[in-house]
């Protein structure tokens, strides 16, 4: 019986050591399925295509230009 108590105490000390070392980085949320929301999105590749030029504004009608 005393071996069980000693084993539990050793396990508890080991568990507390791991929790204290992990600090705020320790995730006790269980299994995560799908995308992990804590990671930042990947940076855009450096060889991306340039942005398209803005659309040209239509020319003024000839009647308003003649005034």
C-alpha cells in the first residue's frame, strides 16, 4: 500500500514540474481537429503577381467639353 502512495506522490511532483515548466505555453484543451487557431497565417510569397492597375475613368462627353 505504501508503494502506491509513494508512486502517486512521485507522479504528482513530476506532473507539477511539467506544468510549471510549460507556463502559459501549455495547452490543456485536448485534441484539436482541423486548423489550429493559435498559429499565425503563413506569409505571402515574395514572387506574387503585382496588383492590377485601377480602371480608367471614362472621358467626358464631347458636349460638356465644348462649353
